[in-house]
C-alpha cells in the first residue's frame, strides 16, 4: 500500500487531533510535527522540528496539515509553505477567504503544488451544504446557518492574541427565538451577527487593563464586531476546566416555497463531541483528495466547493454508481 508522507504544522488542539488520527491510519506516515515551541513531546513518539526548519523536508513530505490559528498564522505561513509543499488547512475567517484562496492559487500553480483551504466543517462541509440548498431554493429561500452552543476554536485563538490575555475560551450561542423563527418561517433571512451571541471567558496577565482587553475583543474585525458579545474575566483554572470539553454544533435550515406555494424544508444538523477531532477528520479526508489531485496534475488552490463529490470516497465510479446512487 502506498503511504502518504505527511507533516503537521502547529501543535494545539487541532494538531494533536490530526496526529492521533493519522498514526492510527495505515495509509499515512507521519514524518514530523513542526512548532515554534521547543521541547515538545508526544505519547505517540512523534518526531518534532521547529517550524523554521520546515524547508529541510522539501521532497520528503508529500502533504502538510497546516493546523495553526486563522487569526494571523495561516495567512503568514500559507504562501511560503505553498512554494515547497502541498497542504490542507482549515482557515476559517470567512470574509477573507476569497482573497486568500485566489492569492494562494497563483503561488500553488507557479510551484506545481496543490492546496486545499477552509477544509473544516464551517467553512467546509457546511459551505458545501449551503451551496446545494441555495441552488435548490434559489427562487425564494436562503440557507440559514447556526453554530453552537459550542466552543469556537478560531475565536478563542483570536482572543488569546489580545495583549494582556493569558488564556481564553469563547462560546458561540444561537439566539433561541431566532432559530425557532428560521425553522418556522419561509423566506426569512438574517445576517449571522443577528442570529448569535458570543460568550467569552478570559484570564489575564497580572496588572493587565481589563477594560482595554474587553474593548479590544468587542471591536475585533471579522470576529466580534456587530455581535452581542459578553466578556467574563475568570481565573485560569476555570478556563482550563472549560477547555477540557470542546463540543460544538452546526445547523442549517432552508425553508422555501416552490412556485410560492409548496412548502419545503431542508435541514442539516451536526452534533460534535469534539470540535478539533471532527475538523481533523475532515482535513485528513482532504489530504487524500490532495493526493488524488496531485496524481491528476491538477495544480492550484482549491476549496470544498471545487472538489467533485466522488473524490470524498475511495471507490471507483462503477462502485459508486452501484452503492451510492
């Protein structure tokens, strides 16, 4: 069996989840994990390197899992990594994705690489469902997305980048009444910030200005601006206890009427015991898709919206026709 040689850049919750899944799959060989931190160890005896030494593995590693934070790290690293490696990332800053992917596409094609971006559950799986639902309901409805109640890894990471913050966790919470309306009403459309509350739990460094920290969080573009956001300052033990549970939920509903009279409802519901492990699982499927695109010499930057549905399965077309239709 051909083994795909992979590396992991970033060793937070997502990187650790990718590691555990990869070492338990025969089709992968984990070559190294790359981090800015020194002295890391793993119960799986994985080999660690500094991120600055990634380039030494050019030609050795087939595909990189880029599992660093979306707030700044992925944007900073991705173009450099795409010069030497194929990779999968779960970049989740929705408003930046178009420019991010189009810029990356030029680099990937120039260097004959394949990148697969925003390949998580949202953006990612739920993006694909939104396109399908909106395509079917384009004469009236619009797919309405909800997240939570659950831990947002990206928003939690963004808060931890604020000066004076020692640790933090953020919960995204749907507004119950809005969710009920979206399930009940037809052609009812709202913006994301009208549908959710954001609840932050923050522990600070000694002497930090809490009022400034709260303002920095609430005015953070692409994350908290426009949302009902509450910042709670708590002790470090409280945050660490919360971080032991990383559950999340996702929900899409599309209520519309065919010919403005035939009521139709489509729904997707996700219940995730572990946000990072579900994201990791999707990214690992993404690595196999990258490998397939490489075999076909289809270089460039892709998202889930660019990938044929059949690429998600290992079966050949004849088998899919027999078992999946």
